[in-house]
């Protein structure tokens, strides 16, 4: 992914309220889809779509446990999300 488009992809992925809720939930601990669905009460196919967007943005990772798929924040997700913010936003956060 070209360097200039990565921040936009990350910001678009984070900006959706459902995806933000998923990211906030995964910040606490990895979860299986069934546990995520308890926290984000939307149809399973919609949750799958939002998880796919987050995976494609590189913000979440998956691991298979038998029939279950566990989701976790990518190890560098927080750093990449902070880096995606424009410099002016970072100055306001650090002020």
C-alpha cells in the first residue's frame, strides 16, 4: 500500500462506529466472533464485513482455534492508528 494512502485507509476503517466498537473491545483482550457479537449486537454477516475491513487495514489479526476464529488487535495497531492522525490532531492530543 503506498505510504500516502495508508493513513486514509486506517482512518476510514476506524471512523465507522461499529468498527470503532470492535477495536475498543479488542483493546481489552482477544475475542472470538461469538463474544464480539455479544458486544456488537448486529447481524453476523455485517459483523463479518466489518471484521474483514479491519483485517484488510491490518488493524486486527486472526487465529483459528478448532471451529472458532479469534480476533485480536494487530501488535502495531495502536502505533499505526496514532501515526495516521494528521500532525495538527496530534498536537491537540499532546497539548
